[in-house]
C-alpha cells in the first residue's frame, strides 16, 4: 500500500477565518472555537488537538469534500488561558513527521477591585480635599474615572504600577452644598471590555443650607397623568442640620391642606386627589434650617385631558344664501393628537358633515347654505387618547346682517394737533366690513374729520390745539352700519403757546415794578370810593333836613293854585300838596324845594311817579285841552279839604280819570 501524506493543514476561528500564531485578544470569559482541517492524505489522516503535551481532542470527521476536520471547543476562557498554545496535528503514518499548526491565545482581563482611600469624615462646603482610588487585575491597565452622582469629574491624576496590574488615581475636590448626600464613585474600566466596570462609592456628607429636589412619586409616569388621577409629589431635602419648615407652592402661591378640593400637604409630600386642568402648572417646595433658606427645582405638572372648545373663537357666522363660508373648529387637548367629527343641526334635520380638513387641534369645513333650511348650527367634536369631547363646539350659521359694533376703543398719542384711536373689531355680520370714524368739534358743533379704514385704527390730523372732540366709530358692510361707539378726545395745548403763557405769568408774578403799579392803582381806587361815599352821605343828610323843613311849611301854607303836570298823570296816588306851586305867600326858594323833593325820590318811585311816559306825552300833545292852559278846566267837585290855616285853605282834588288833565283854580276868598 502506498502512503500519501496530507497536502495541507489550516486552522480557522469561529468566523471561518484562517488563523495562526498569536490570535485574539479574547476577553476574559469569552468562548473559543478552533477548527483544524486537513486536505489529502492516504490513508485518511487522524487529526488531534494538543495543549502543550496534553491531548485535548482526538475526534474528527470527514467532510463531503473528503477533508478531515477536528473542532476544539472551549466554553469560557479564564485568566490561566493567557498565552496558552494550542497545536493541531495531522498524521497517517509513523514513518514521517506529522503535519502541525499552532496558535497562541492573547487575552484581556477585567479589573478585579477598586477602592477609595483617605479621609472618610464629613466634609465642609468650600474646603479642598484629596481622595485616592486604586484598582488591580486589569489587562491592559484600567482607566479610572471619578463620578459625583451621574456627573463625571475631570480634576484627576492617574498612575499605573506593576506592569499595569496596579493603577492609582487621585481626585482633588472642593465640595459644595449640592454634594451633600451624593455618592462619590471611583470607577475602573478596561477600555477593551465595556462590561468590565468595577466601582467603589462613597456617600458624601456636607454641612450646608437646605437643598431640595422636587419630583413625582416613583410609581407615577408624568407623561400619562390624566384628569381624575391622584398625583403624589415628593420633595427630597438634603440639609445638614435638618430642616425646620417645609412650604409648597403652585405658580408662586402657597399650598395648604384643603381636603374639599383634594389638596393634602404632609411635610415632604404633596398629594393631589382627582386632579383637574386647574391643577396643571409649576410646583416647587422650599425649606428652612438654621443654615438658611432653599428652594427646589420646578416641576411642571402636565395633566392630560379630553378635548374642550378653545375660548375666544368665532361662534357666529353670517352667510349670504348660496355663498360659502369656512367654519373653524378649534379645541384644546392634551395629547394634541385629535380626530374631529362634524354635524349640522336645525329644527328640521340633523345630518353629518363629512367634508372637512384637520390640522393639529383645528378643523375647517366649508358650508354653503342653499335655502332657508340650511341655516342652523354646526356641531364639532374632537377625541384623543383620553376620550371624546363632552360638549361639542356649536357654531351658529345665520343669514348675513349688519356688523357688530367695535369694542375696547381707546385714545392715545394725543398731541396739539393729532390723536390716534384704536378699537377691537366686532363680528362682521358674515360680510366684508370697513370702519368709519367721525370727529366732531364740541365747541363749534362742526365735523372736523370723517375717516374710513379697513381696520379700526385711525389717526386724526390737523386739529386745533387745546380743543375737545366727540369721536364716533362704527363699522359698515353691504347690509348696513353697526351701532356707534362714542368716546371723547382732546388735543393738548401747543407747547410754544404754553411756554409763552408761562413766561408771561412768570413776569407778572415776579416783576417788582408791576407789583408797585398794581398797589398804587388799588390805593387810588380805594380813595375814590371813600370820597364818593362821603359826598353821598352828606347829600343824603342835607336832603333829610330840607324834607323836615318842607313838612313844617305845609302846615301853614296859603291858598295854592294847583298846577297839574304830566308827572301827576303817572302818579295819581301822590298827594297834590307835594307837587303844587304856592302863591306869592311862599317864596320861590320853597317852590324849588318842592320840585327838588319830587326829584330826590328813589329811582323806582321816581321812574313811576315823576317821569312821564312817552305814550302819555304824545297823548297830551294831541289833546287841545292840555295845550291851552286858559281853557276852562273839567269841573270837579270838592272832596276834601286838607287843613285850614288862617284865611287860606288848600283844596285836595280827586284823582282825574286816565288821559284827562284837570285844573281847578283856588279862590282866595276865605268863605269858600
């Protein structure tokens, strides 16, 4: 029998790649699969695996191609497998040297331990301290990192010893109030083995004022809170010494226990029962201790709720028949992913609207009323993951009409010749509208301006300064005009005129010469008034004395001749003795006195008793009896004798009828 040695021998790894010599590195704990395959040879060669001089596997099989194959399986590599040599041998005769191939295993080791050395006493805020961390057993040398909570610290220095088996790192730290209660961690990691982390943690204790962290209860998922759920808030306090007072706040307002509305405050926890949309907002807690006061972070409590109608949207649409209108339905919802549904409703029918568009929390449908039955109400519902909208949004579709009046009008930017008016537009009645402003001058009752604008914002110009105006604003569409909005406005005084007036006023007030002239004028006026009063008093006294003398003389008067004047006609009730002319027995001086007496009566009596009226004068002039004093007087009987003095008597005449003048001669005969 002819012996044919094997042609070739090769080793492949688990990926089917041919390997030789040094292979790896493999991580500690990995599995190893090596396949040794031999081609050719007669008789069929035997294929075996050896570790140094130890036989590991002598089982082999033959492939479909006639090759002989032996697989070496190691489930888990350990530290003693580092640089281990594995040999594959193929032999079909003892007459020749077997064909062999070897591989050497390179490995990575995870760190075995990590530990923080140094001071373990409580730290003081602001003091600098050095901490050392050591680790052993890593191949290659481990990388050491320092962590405070979840934050990596960078101020470190690392050194390796003993061929990389021993690694040390020093951290310089200056603790603050935020470090109290946090864990300081030394973490060792083989960079080639991501799952090889070994760490050592130290809890820091720092004296500081209260530091607070607010969060939801551990069993609650914030994004899934809905109306009607119970919510639990925790205020985690880190303080040394411990706090003496804890306060809860919602949007800056203090919260206290109120079971009627579902609020329960229990020191470091806040319970909200059956939350509503009004519970939505920013929450925080605060605390005090002997070291000071501190506030927590703000937690925004998001309450999910079913859709509701958005306030402030247009609810009435005036539409001309056969003319379309876009009706917008806007809702508020959380989450905002909603689906809409539309219905039309009136007194005759109710039908579903299927033609509409949706964008976020808004839906738009175009509605065209084609007859009187198409006017009514459009109803809009929305639904999200929380549920269906309870009350629909209702939009009234009515025939187009006059616009609503403007609202919230205000006047601003007032100058000496201009002012601005701005209003909020009302409902346009379903038609395009424009706005009109009329400016009326209240002083001159005239229209100063009439302006039109597509928006209710107006600027009135070229107005007189320091004037008041009545402003009328209204809107107009093709159906008519709205009710008017009336307000008042005014322009300010021209600054130059005002400054000029103030300058003049200042001169009048502070000029010494002007003050002297005013004082002198006032003094002269007082002197003149005093002199006039003295003269009047003296005249009154003189007239009083003359009146008394006249009364004495009348007691002893002689027969008088009555001389009736026109003034008597105006004074029919005046005693004739006061205005008669005496005979020669009374001197001319007394005649003047009697006439003066009539003249010195009060203005009222003088006008009515002594001054003839114009109409009576004309009547006298037209009567010939008054123009001819020699004509025989109208006969009058004697009624009364006033008194008798010696041989002279005075006859008192009766009152003549209106329009007639009477004269009676007084006889000197004492026997009348």
